[in-house]
């Protein structure tokens, strides 16, 4: 409740309400929590806008792990599964529809053992994947295949370079291989491998979890390494020199405990004193919803208690962002360095019978709600949090897509990303409200969440999450700054909190059309229990 109260306060501040107004609203939360049947009143003032909700908040992460890349994306050009140059057509079409802005690759822990030269030309070196099951890594999906995949889905590259077991020279040569336009040996090698034009690399990750699987480094050791990589791993693409320069993302925290705050503090302190010869534009943060380690919660076949526990735990994201943003604000008050939440999502027990190193799990309605709660937190912090990558895109952890040979199914989380497309690059519009509460088994959660945004064409969008799995919520929204005539959209829900889409029943959790009533500048709608609703408000 504490963190939610703080969140409510923040929303209020963003709304630039008067102090008295804020006070009354907070009092409302404290003394009059909404009973199950209470109406929730939202105040949406589209004349008071905030930061841009960067499209990169909807980024994806694809690691060489389990069936994330092999089978999920890559089937090879001789496969019976319809593909374009080895990349599954069904997966590409599904990802195009959610407008994936960027894909972080090749890891994860895998990145710090990846040697890029194994993944170009022919024949490819066959290596191992010691992090994830010790299985064979055929290297069939390498730089060219990744870039082809990005082009097919219309996303940008976010490449994590190996600073754990690689060298600055290896990383520098990879970037030269990918981006050089002049006829160097590496540029010619790239051209001979089929791509004469330089690739664009929009984002560069300097290591991954360097405090742990990435080499167990101390902050000081990491900072020394990071400066070297920042200096020498150059992007030579002529199109990325003045405009769209490559943004460099340093390894950041993995939690809220002292060792993580010390890590953030150390990096940001170094950044404050950085000289012309090195720079960073982002600090990564990883935060999974696990509750306890090793992950034991089931991804399907659970009840209301597990639903409430997981959602309670996922709201820790708010505290974590506040904690690390506060440190960043001290060293970078102009918010030049973005907080990049480049690994997040629900991490549950492996599916029975699956390889434990493959991190295979189902994806339920609970995960759809988990996703909206996190995306809404990111949106409310859009001034600092400008990029996020859910883990992971296909067949691994909280995935968008599950595949089984030629079959493909879209998960509830996929549909959230689809419904949120209008929020990509929209402008944050403050929504103030009393969240109400939902309580189960002594676990109390905010009952309702909501965000609003004005899209690039000036249209207003409103998202409402009803966390309560049992009661519908009557929503009334005061709409200031717009003369609304109609509001239509979609709702995502299902009969049970653990409802999933699977290969036998792929349409259990699907968005369905809804419309709201508009009368006298007020919008009203009854939102279903355990649901996500996105409405477009038409003037
Ligand atoms: O996403 C799975 C793993 O979780 C990643 O490889 C690592 O960065 C994190 O610990």
C-alpha cells in the first residue's frame, strides 16, 4: 500500500494539482478505501501533458536461450515451416503487428560468452551454451540473421557486447564489421557475406549483469572496463554520426539492496565526472517478478492467492525505479542518462517436462495484468525511464509468442503489447484517482490502475486495469481539455486468472471490442474483473 500511495502522490504531482487538491485525494485514499462495488473516478486533463512515453519502453529481448532464437525465430531456409531466409514468417507477421521498437540481443548472460566471429560466414563454428543447459550453439543465427530479422519486423538493433570473456578489440571489430562504410578488411568481409551497406546499430549494451554472470566485477573494475569500451567500440555508420548516434548503455542495478544502490551510485558518480573521451546514455536495470529464488510459482494452474502474491511483488518495480532514479537525479539532474529496464517480467518454475535451463513457462491473464502494471509504472516515470525490454520475446520467460514446430500461439502479454501500440511515443497525460483496494488472503493491492496518453496525431487514449478478479468496477472519467464525443476500444480478460492460450485452445485470452458512454464531458464504463481496457477517445 505504501508504494502505491507514493505512486498516487506522484501521479497527482504530475497532474500539477493544487496542494489542497492533492491533500484531499490522499486523504481519500487513507480514510475511505473503495469498497468492492465503489465507483472509481478518474480525472484526465489532456491540456496538462508530461514526458513522451518512448516507444522503446515496448522493447523486446531475445537471448540465445532455450527455444527463444532457434525454433522461435530461426528455422533455417530448408525448413518446412514457412520462412524468409530462415526466419519464421508467422512470427515476423505477429511481431510487426505490435511494432517492436528494438530487440536486445544476443543476451543476457549469453552475451558475455558470445564471440561474434563464430556467427558470420560459412561454415559456422559450433560452440556450446554453458549458461543455458550446456547445449550445442550452432551459431546459425548470427549478425546477418539478426539484422535481417530486425529489418523484417521493422525494429532497431540493441547489441550487447561481450566484456566478460571478450576484449575491447573484439567488440570494436564487431562494430566496425557491422557499421563501416569505407573499404576496410572487415567492411569487405561484411560485403562478401552479403551486406555491402553498413548496418545501423542504435543501442550498444556494454556488458550484462557484470556484477554476476557477466564476470562478477566490482563497480570500480566495471567502470574501468566500461570507459575503455565506451571509448573504442565505435559506430562508423555515416548515417549515425550527427543524427541518430549510437546510444551506449552501461550495466546498472539488479535490485534495491545496498550492493545495487552502491553500484548505481558508483556509475553515476563516474558519469558526473566523465570527460570528452567516454560517455554513456543509459543505465540498465534488471528486475524480475520472482517472489522467491529459485522461481517456484506456477505459470498455469494457480489460484487467486498466487495471483495476488505475484501482482503485489511486481509493484516493487515502482520503489526500485524511485530508488535508483533518486540516485541518478543527484548526479544527472538533467536526466541525460536514461534508466533502461532491459530485463523485466514474471519468472516462474519451468514447465513440467521442459529443460530447466530453457526457462519455458506459460503466460496467463495474470501476466497480462502484470505487464500493464509495469508498463504503466514506466509511463509514469517516462522522463527517466526511456527504454525497457521484456524478457523474453519468444518461448522464454514472459514471452509474446510460443511456438511448437509449425504451430504458434500469441500470449495474453502479446495482446497487451498490441493494445498499447497507440501509447508508443504518445505524450503522457496525468490521470488522478483513488485506486481503491482489492484484498485477498491478507494481501492488499490497488484495485484499479490507469494511464492516459496523447498520440502523435493528438488523439487521447485511456488505459484502465481492473486488478480485482471478482468484481467489475464502474469507472467514471472526467475529461478536461477535450470535447469528447465517443470512446471505443478493447478489453482483455478471461474466465480465470490463470487462463492461457495454448496450441489446442489459442483464443481463450483475446481482446474484444468495448465502448464507453460519454455524457456531458464524462466517460463511463463498467470494466470487467481482472481486465485490461484501452479506449480511444474521439473529439
Ligand atoms: O533472462 C534470463 C537471464 O536473466 C539473463 O540471461 C540474465 O541477464 C538474467 O539474469
